[in-house]
C-alpha cells in the first residue's frame, strides 16, 4: 500500500498536499482499494467556502457511494475535470492524476491537526 511520507492524512482516508495556502486533496490508496472500481466523482461545491469536516462531494464505486469530507477549511477553487471522463484515475493514480480538488486554505495551521504518514499507516494497519 502506498502512503507517501510528504502528505498529511485524515481518519476519513483523504490526503492533503499543502503548497503555500493551496491544498490539493484526494483519497488515499487504501480508500480507493476498499471502494473498488470508481465510476463517478461528484463535486458541486466549487467556489464555496466550507469548514473542515464538511462534505464537499462524493465518490461512487460499483458497490457503494462514499461522502468526501474536507480535511481543512477554505474555498474550493478547482475540481479535477479529468475525472469527469476518467474517474478511474482515482484508482490508478490516487496521489497524482487522481487528485480531486484544490482548496485555498482559510488557516494553513489546520494541517498540523492531520495525521502523518506513520500515523495513517497505523490507522489502516499497513
């Protein structure tokens, strides 16, 4: 299982990469493997400002639909439009081409409350 050390993680299996005050967010390798083949990613919150832990979208797999929770508060500024035609990128490259949204953070210090790669590994038993 792939858990990059340079990212932060949530107990809900999202990952966060912070660059300045812009956070790129997706779901973890563990999450996509548990969900199975992803057939649709829905995010209708672009241009909205949400608090941490609010639902910002859903991921639909063959067998289930899962809510996506925002790891840190801020304005959702971009959705990965490539996922409209190729939602399977979330399965094949969850930390690369399969990213889901970008957020302009309200408070970048919130990232300090997220899990490290080691903590996330422990959580998922990797």
